[in-house]
C-alpha cells in the first residue's frame, strides 16, 4: 500500500494533470513574463508599443489566453534600476494585476510574484486563495527572496545574507502551505516568524496552487527542489541548461521524493526574414541604455569592470537585449528550432517577452504557433 504521503502526492499529480494548465500534455509550455514593467526584458530605448495603459495589458492577457498559453507571470518590482529610462521603473503590482487578469481570462494561469521578505505570508496566502477563487483554480505564485537592495531599503527592510534569506523562505512557505491546507487554527513558533492562532479561509480551489521559485544559486536551487513545483531559471548555453535541469530534477526526486519542472524566459524577435530580425536586435543594442544595463548587471553581481571598456561587449549586450533571457531571434522557422532546442535541454516551458508585446504576440500566434504545433511541441 502506498504511504499517505505518497498517495497524497499521487492525488495532487492527478488533480493537476486533469485541471492545471501548466501540467497539460503540451511538451513546451508557453507564457508571458515581465510584461507588467517598463522595459520588460529590454534595457534599451528602442521604440516599443509598451505602455502602462490598462487596456494594453488587458488585450495582451486575453490574447495570450486565446492562444492557449499556460502562464502569465508579472515581475515583482517596486522601483526602477535607474539609467535614462529607469528600467522597470513603471510597474503594476502583481497580486492585483493577477486578480484582474484572472477575472478577464478563461484558461490561462495568472501568477503573482511575491517578495517573501517584504510580504507577510498570511497576506500572500489570503491574496493567493482569493485569486484562485476568482480564477476558478488558475492561480500560481512565483516566490522570490529579492535581490535589489534599494528596493528593500525603500521598505526599511534589511535584506538577510544569502543563506539566511532561503531559511526564512522555508518558514514563509511552510506558513503559506499550512494556511492553504489546514482546517485547524495553529500557532507557529519559528526562528523568524511567530504567529498566534493563524487561520485563513477560504482555502484555494486547487489542492496547492503551483509555486515557482526563481532562485538560481545552489542554495536557491536546493530551496526550489524542496518547496517549489517549478524552478524559473536563466541559462548561459544549452549545455548549461541541460546540466542544470537534470540536476535540479534529480535532487527534487531523490532527496525530497517530489517532481519539479523548470521554466525559463526568452526574448523573441521574430520577423519574416532573418535580416529583419537581426536588424531589430541591432537597433535594441544601438539604442541601449548602458547606464541602466550597468546598474542591472551590478544588481545581479555581474562584474562589468570599467564602465566604458566593458559595457559595450557581448556580455552587456546579452543584458541589454533580454535582461538575462534567452535570445530567440530569427524567422518563424528559426524561432521554432531555437525553442525546440531549449525544450530539448530540459526546460519545460519558455516564458516569452517582446519589444512590441501586443503586435508581436499577434505575429507569434499567426506565424510561429502553427509551426510549433507541427513540430509536436504544442500538440
Ligand atoms: C526568471 C527569473 C525571474 C525572476 N523574477 C524576479 C522578480 O520578479 N522579482 C525579484 O525581485 N527577483 C526576481 N528574480 C531574482 C531571483 O528571485 C533570484 O534572486 C536571483 O535569480 C538570484 O538567485 P539566488 O537568490 O539563488 O542567488 C528572478 C530571477 C529569474 C531568473
């Protein structure tokens, strides 16, 4: 007879297989990421149709939904990173954004991204359960520990050292899980959190809304393997992606008896010809906001060296066009090939970004999606 834990896991897997878009039969899951922030994945002043106007965002979410994308994931950001454009400086808050999108769409999962050290777990659990109710079970939560120090200073919150922030994260997610699943009230006496008579009703509709975590360090990856349903990760090359996805799935399985998926994000520049696509990429580089890119790289701990000497090299360009995302550039056929390679490397899904979100998503739907289906990636 399977143990209770094992049978609970099997029940959860079965529920998800039947009801949760990110667990559908499609080989390559698709979504949008970072559309709620100015700049999105592009640290450049190349002209873009992106605007903070609500109608623009509503159209985008509905289009992604109509194209049967699985996920709509905003970035948690409270301020920009400077430069002339103040990259990411204009942004919508993610729980309210996810809730509005949940009410305006039919099938796509709407995510909130939450800074665990800034948002109390009772607030996150309650907001999450509310959005799960609004969406009839399509909510997911991207839990991040945060990395932008000025953001923490803005709140008067001290960022913990790297190891400790993930220990805190473990208590934080335990509290959320208990609030989502336990009918009895409980006291919680942790190292970081002390709660008295904690309770939350209603529970989410899903047994457990999927948890993403975007930690990419060994500690972040270990946390994801233990607590998350998907790790959300960048990668330098396909070989690195292959090793990373294999290892994190192994650790989740062997050390915690659980399954984990891995998602990544990609900036798509797709045009009728390769020359046109490369020209758009070049325009993004030519109009880069190097100061903002430099600030972004410092936030990530990337050594950019002397500002003038290093800032125009390939590494900086990688951040200008993509902000760390995979760059998927070319004709529809080439884009399909590149997305297929990322999938082959163990990434279960790619969360896309564009320069002109609404217009290019239309083009993607018309020109790329049918080819992805033909290639068996969306069948
Ligand atoms: C795909 C992806 C999405 C992320 N989203 C956010 C976010 O919305 N807000 C945020 O503060 N950090 C975000 N991060 C940063 C991560 O949470 C994390 O701090 C960073 O990857 C460093 O990993 P580490 O904490 O394991 O060192 C994201 C990172 C990645 C790769």
